C-alpha cells in the first residue's frame, strides 16, 4: 500500500488595498508601460498598517479548511512558508495555530524565500508519508511590502502581499501516477548565489529587518534555465512527461519567466495558471494563491496533473508534481 498526500481544500486571502502600477509613476522614475511590459504585473495587494503575515495566513487557512469541510481540530500539523514573519520568533505557524483556536498538534515555519511553498509542501508530504501527521495545513504567507526599499524602482514595483493555503490528507494510493496527491518533488539550492537576491539586514548582523536587494537580470537568467530543468526532473520522478501535464502552476514573479519556462517545457500558455498581473510577486504565497484562484476560476479540476515550480533567494528552487 502506498500513502499519498491528497489535497482536500485550498484557500487564499489578499489584503484589501490594491496598488495599481500608475501609483508608482507619482514617486518613481517608472511607468505602467515599463512594469507591464517587463514583468506582466498590473497591480498588487498591500497589507494595511497593523495587518501582519500571521493575519493573512490565518484567513487563508480558514478558507482552505472551509473548502476541505474540516475543522482545525482535525489538523495534526501546520507548516508555514514565509520569509517575512511577524517577529523573529515565535514562528508564524504557531500564531496561526493559536489564531485558529487549536491547542493540539504542532506548527513550524519553513524558509526558502520564493521557493518556500515548494519546500513546505515537500516537507508536509514527508510528515504524512512518515506517519507523523495525517492532515497538514500548508500555508504560504508574506508581507514583502515590509522589506521593500520604496526608492528602488528595480524591486519595489515587483512585489505584493498575500497568503494561500492547502489542506493535505493521507490517503491510500496504488503507487502509480494515477493516484491523486503529491507524486514527486525535486529540490535544489546553491548558496554561492546569495548576493543575487538577499535582504541587507537581519537579527545576527544589523539587528534590523533590512531591505530586499536583487540583481534582477542575473536571477532572471537562472530562473529561465533552472525552472524548466527542475520541472522536468520532477515529472521524470513521477513517471510522467509534459504531455501528461494539465496545468503548470508557476511561481508568479515575471510573465516573461513564466512563458519562457512553458516554452522550454513545450507547453502552450493556455495550460499555465497566471495571476502575476493581479498579485505581483508574493514570494512563498504565490503558488498557493495561484492554486486557489485557478480552482475558483474553474481551471483546476479534480484528477488533473499539476506541475508547480519556483526559484528564489539562496538561490533555492524546486518543483512538485501532484494530481489534484
Ligand atoms: O521571486 C524571486 C525571483 N525573482 C525573480 O524571478 C525576478 C527576476 N528578474 C526579473 O523579473 C527582471 O530581471 C526584472 C523585472 C527585475 C528587470 O527586468 P530586466 O528586463 O531584467 O531589466 P534590467 O534589470 O536589465 O534593467 C533594464 C533597464 C535598466 O536601465 P538601463 O541600465 O538599461 O538604463 C534599469 O535601470 O530598466 C531599468 N529599470 C526600470 N525602468 C523603469 C529597472 N526597473 C525599472 C522600473 N521602471 N521600475
């Protein structure tokens, strides 16, 4: 008998305030045309004062639990992917646990920046396969607006805030790619590239939160090659090929990266879930947000094969293949 981690519910939350590209024209040497043309981003949501990553995560988790028709008492573990926690510690995950009214099970954060959800999903799958947990809430939640340098046009126009969540449940499978659930994972990192995308502050260095710094063009080049490669590896591990893929659900950083990856995978854009125009880059939240929006739009349906892939600071990157 094979155990599979099957998605039972999905949900998301976006802060109320929407900032259109045109707003940046007032304070920066930039244009809506440049942002749209170079990235595909049209708008992003920004958290309100006093609204924290845990607040976004709790709302996304509530939506996912409702979608799964489950109560928090049924959840054994909560894994949150974030690089923008409310505080250095405790984890956002334990704040979510308390916020949902749970006093059982366990909760912790995973940090792999924009690839965080891929790592968290793989980690949650490990909890289920090893028998540590039967039902796991996996959340990606970020308030990247809090680490933006609002004078740096090369970064601040790119990011947004948001959260998405999945409920995974152990289920019996046959051990073939026909099973529902997570079919394979492929994870990578290479710390030599830390200077390409980092935050210039931290607990042990400056004692401040710092601001995001990125050599966008260099990250772009890594993304275009590494994402298609990891997606192919994950498909191979699952015993599938591009032809079996119903949807690519990519990290939403840049429409040009998304379409270049689809092209390398020889898949048309009508098989890609795209939300970057409305959310910007929400780091670890972008894939669960895209999964939730894709389901709401009626694109993602039970039984379909999905390939998720992401790259971010570290560099860290990877891919998860699942049957929805
Ligand atoms: O999620 C984590 C992973 N992150 C990513 O995947 C992001 C990857 N990188 C990218 O998406 C793209 O590299 C960017 C959107 C960040 C930049 O696009 P690009 O085509 O790589 O542009 P560039 O950095 O090479 O800059 C081209 C020009 C520069 O001007 P010069 O030097 O050619 O005169 C920039 O100063 O565009 C300029 N520029 C801007 N102009 C207007 C940079 N930002 C802006 C802006 N408005 N907001």
